[in-house]
C-alpha cells in the first residue's frame, strides 16, 4: 500500500481507537478460547502419547474424520455469522434469531448423519487413513465413543460462534474454560484408570471428550436462555421452517462458506491419508506438529473472527469505504502476528517434541516437519485472516469457495502425493507441498482485497 500525498495513513487503514477497542473485545476472548482449546488438544496428545505410538496415531487419525464434521460446523457457523452480523448491522434482530434457527436445524441433521455413520462402520472409517492394524484397532475403540459427541458439540459450537455476530464473545470463552477443566480431569481418570476405574487408554480420551462436550452444551443452554439479553434467542424457533428470503441469502452468501469449510475438511482428510500411508512414524510426528501449529496460530483465529463480525456489521450498515479500510487494518495486525508465530513454531515447537515418549526416528521426523511448519505458518496466518474473516465478513464467500477448490485440490493434494508416494521426498518437503495452497492464497487474496469486489450485502440489509 502507498500512503496518500499528505501522509494520511487513515485513507488506507482505520486509525480511531474505538475500532481497535471494538476488535479487541472479540479478539481477546476468542484468542483465549482457542488457546484453551488447543491446550486441551495438546494435553490429549501428551496423555495418549504416554501409552504407545499406535495410540497416538489412532487418536490422531480418528480425529481427522471428526475434523470433517467439526469443519462443517465451522462452515455453518461462518454462514450464520456472515448473515447475522450483516442483519444485526442493518438493525434486524428478528432475522438474526431466524439465522440461529436455521443453523441449529442444519447442525441437528448433519450431526445425526455423522453419528449413525460412525457407529455403524468405524473400522471402514479408520481404513481410509491407515493400513496399520494396531492403529485401526485402537481407532475403532476411539470412534465408538465419538459417535455420541457429534450432536452436543455441534450445537454448542455453532451457538457460541454465531452469538459473536452481536459482539458477544464471552460464551465461547466460558465454555472453553469449563471444557478444559472437565476434559483434563476426565482424561486423567479414564485414560490411566484412577479413582478405582479401569485404565481405558485411547478410549478413555474419547470418553473424557464426551463428558466435556456434554457439560459444554449444558453451559451453553443456560447462558443463551437465562443470561444472554441482547439477542434473546429461544429454541422454539427450531421447529419453524425458514423464510424464502433467508434461504435465498443462505444459499447466496452462507452455503459457499459451508462448502468451503467442508472442502477444507476433506483436504485435511486427504493429507492425513497421504501421511498415514507413508509410515506410522510420520503420522505420529505430524500429530505433534499440528498441535504446536494450532497453538501458535490462535491469535490469527481471534483476528479472523473479529474481522468477520466487525466488517460484516459495517457492510450491513452500508459503509463500504469503512469496510475496505477495516480489512487492511486487520491484515496489518495479522502480518505482525504471523511473524511471531514463525518464531514460536521454530523454537518452542522444536522444544516441545521432547515432551513425547517417541522413538529417535519419529523425533527426527517431527523436528524436520516442525521446521517446515515454521516457514509456512506466516502465509497460513495471512490466508486464514483473509479467507475466514476479512473477505468472508464482506460476503465474498463464493470467490473463497472457488479459491479453496482450485488451490487445495489442484495444487496441494496432487503435489503432496507426488512427493510423498512417487518421489519419496523427505518429510520436510512433503509437508511444504501439502500446505502450498496457504502460500498461494495468501498472495492471491491480498490482491483481491485491493478493490471492493469482495463486498456483497445480504438482501434487504
């Protein structure tokens, strides 16, 4: 960007403090929420990692299937957030409540489908990711419990995410704190067999997660129906069919976000399948790298969430020029966070490998992949803020969907398969190739932000 001739940076980014205070009211709770969530994931991996490498692989690969559902729910949340924030900015609270209803209806249908599938064919699901019989056996034990997690987690996740549309990020943080305490406590009891209970191993980790998700939904329901006084949402609307106008806007602005995040989930599954068919050591190393990677990018998630809400409300108000400057402001913040994330992955990430009970070979692979992740993480931060926050908040969901399809399935996945299976490349280059879409999208989406084609208002907003 260039400054204007009189040096006024305000022409390009927002300079008033109220904007940054408003953004931080969302960034900080979401950052803390993401940090706690990733801390739970890391503790899960560390606890399971005390058992055996087959257990690490099994829980990691089984969670890749769950991640498809999780990303579907994130897509539904994103769709609801785009519409709810714009309608809230336009002063239509009743339509915001109807957005909540539609999101809940969608989650119930999808959760039921995933639960039935997981309960009926857990072994077939595991064989999509690995041929290792030990990992498959452990993964089946994990998935038999996971089948009961889909519905409570989906409902609480979507509710706590969409409520951010009105600037309320407290619910997600409250849920995460309680979930952290319940999950860690239950994991300790069930995995290692404490308080007179038998040691359940990897299945105990799944049971601990189930307990945490059940408590999450309970807390979410109490907060939304007893404490929250802005939206005043009530569950009775779940039984009402959505209006034709809302369905049209959901298809136009919301559905591409669901598809985009589903594509992301399928791509993550493909990546896990590629690595899973290379070796158990690579799967274990990748599980460690992913935990560190997510821990070091929690701030990016907070910025993306804040960007989606703030820009969505500004677009709903009809202030297009303001939305454009807000977009650049969020991008500058993300770039600074991306540099910090590179350093954290490079140094703290490599140090964390020593916490795991793994072989020297797995440790060497993990160090190599951590170095690769430290390079990619900056571009990951930029593209995440743009695709999951800034451009999505502006309603540019269809363009982002196309970008995900092209760069994930026409670049990352084929290149990863080529290097991993055909050329037998080192794990460093395999991981870089599997994340090459981050680098491409970071550049391409930045150019998209330069104009105003990325701004699309919801109908009658």
